[in-house]
């Protein structure tokens, strides 16, 4: 089981990587845009190469920027060539339900030895199909699943049973964190990995009662010093 960080911000990633608590990084076009990566493919490459180097040998997910099957394959091959710990994210299907993506995913995994993170999935069924196609990672957008009124923990548990029963290699990434509680509850429900927004990392660590307790220790240590 592991925690990845869902960010393209190298300073934030450095902070948690140096603590030894993250085992990978996930990005997507929205995250990169929010983190100020706006210079097209050249900028994506620069940022990805820096991040991959920083966290090596842990994995970095980088998402393709097109839905044209031929270009998707080309981009995925290019991105995977930037560093040996980069895996490529492709959505399960296109914006109109186009099915070419799975063919590209299968080809990348079986013919080109590229690890694929299949993304934007909202159900155990979608993730199961992506795992059958050979995906290394299947990303279930648990926060979005909950937003739609479905129970992401039930989806995670069904999916984990299927992956284990069929002896598939895919690792389940529970994504779209919405609150700190998601991290342990999704791992508990069957996710191999939860990818966490940086704002929730601090919340996992810092507790108001710990602050108060630490202050008590410091105050008493100072009093003890004074008594010498
Ligand atoms: C991670 O791999 C996903 O791209 C990310 O968690 C999606 O988060 P969102 O649903 O908040 O956009």
C-alpha cells in the first residue's frame, strides 16, 4: 500500500519526498495548468524530467494531451522515453465514448513495454476492463464517484476482489481526494495506492492536540532547565 502525491509543484513534492512518505507522483493537464505549467509539450517535458529525477525510482504519471489515437500513441512513446520511471496516463475512452484508447493502452503495454495508468474512471467495471487490457495502474476517481452519489468504497472493494481473483497485475490508484478521511478509508476498502492532494498531506500529519502536547513538553523542558 502506498501514498502518491497528486501535484505538479516541485517544491511541494520535495517537501513530502524528503520525509520519505510518498512512493510516487500523479499529474494531469488540469493539475499542471493549476501549477503554472503553461508552455505546451516543451514545458510538460521540462517539468516531468525534473520531477522524475527528483523522485527516482518512484513512478511519475504524465497524461497525454490528445485524443487522436495515432497521436496518443506517439505522445505516450515520447513521454515514456523522457525517464525510465515515467508511466503514461490515458483516459479509458474519449469525450464521446470513443473506444480507440483501449487499443492504444493494450499496444503500449504489450508491444512497447510502456507502463500505462488508465485514468478518469468512475466504476469498478471500467477499471476491470482497463486491467484486462494490461494496464499497470487503474485510477478510480473516488471523489467524483462520491460526488455523483455512488459509494466509492464499494467500487474499490469490488474492484480489488476482481483484480485478485483474476490475478491481474494492475494496481488500483484511488484518486480525486476530497477530504483527509479518504486516504485511510480508501486504502482500507482495497486501493493499493491513494493519490493525495498536497493540502491533505499536512492535515494527515498535524493535529491540534499534538501541537498542545508538544508545547507542554517544550514548556516543561524549559522549566527543568531553569531549575538546574
Ligand atoms: C489523479 O491521478 C487524478 O487525475 C486526480 O486525482 C483527479 O482529481 P480531480 O477529480 O479532483 O480532478
